[in-house]
C-alpha cells in the first residue's frame, strides 16, 4: 500500500524567507503527485501537480516542486514567502488504477509579517 | 463555475445518534469522493463513486457508514450510530479527470 510522509508538521517563517516543505512517498510504481493548500477558512485547492516529463513543476502563486524519483520525494519550494501564504499544505499521491489520492499529514505554515 | 457544495457545514450530535451529510458535485463531474479528515491528519478516502457506481469503498467502516449517489449526481454519506472517534471534517470532492475539486467540508463533533 502507498503512503505519504510530510516530516515538518509546523513551520514558522518571516516574510521574504525561502520555503521548502518535504514530502516523501512510498510506492514502487508510476505515481502522480500533488500539492494542495488550505488557507484559513477555505477549502482545499490544488497548488500544483506532477504527471510526467519535466520533474520541476511550477504552480500558482510562485510555488514550485521537484520530483526526485531516486529519493521518492516531491518537495515544495517558494523563494520568498508572503504573509498570505499562511496555510496548511498537503502532499498527495495517486498511484495505480483509479483516481484515489493518498494524503500526507499536512504541514501548517505560519508566515510572520 | 460553481464549486462543490456541501451541507450542513457544522453538526454536533451525541454518540449513538445518526447523522447524514449531503454533497452536490461540480456539474458534469462523473467521479465523486468522500474523505474523512481527523484533526491533525490529512484527508483519508472513504468511498469513491463513478457516476452512481462504487469504485472503491475499501476504507469505509461499513458497519456504521453508508453512502449513496442516486442518479449519478448528488451524494449522501450517513453514519449510524456515531462514535466519538467519528469527530472529523467530512470532505466531498469531484473530478472530471485527474484533478479533484474539494468542497468546504462538514465539521462533525460527536459528544
């Protein structure tokens, strides 16, 4: 069975700091990977996704993620965070047949103004 | 484009009572999902429908949870009887292809 691990549960940064959130997965076959974000009081929304091709994918609001197959990782990055990036971030995996997503436990990011 | 709608947004019940949640997916989305998100954890899939047929319900506690999607559009998720550990946010999502769109969720508190 597949699984997703997000090792950072809480991250606190000051504005303009760089961000990297870790995501590691466990699955031996082909995967699709996603980052979802949940802003305070809002519903989950897609930040970016990786299906195939260029392992560096760019998403909305200046976020990007790099798929490193040899490390089973899909870390999320942003060069300079803003206060409005305060949210909870979830990494998710789609593996095998069907469209089932397996989510990590989430990382709560707080950006101090 | 209207998003995924869910109701109610909040529900408080006592253990052993029953409760039902409703979801209206984005128009035209054939696939509908119900997830359970316990505080401090990521969402966990409970059941997936393709039109009005069940694709995956392997993680649905069938002794107390049931779900249906009549006519391949709206869906209801029921818990009967509820336990304390059912306290969570119940998320509904729908998809046309691979991207899933989530609703606001129903926050259930079981006392």
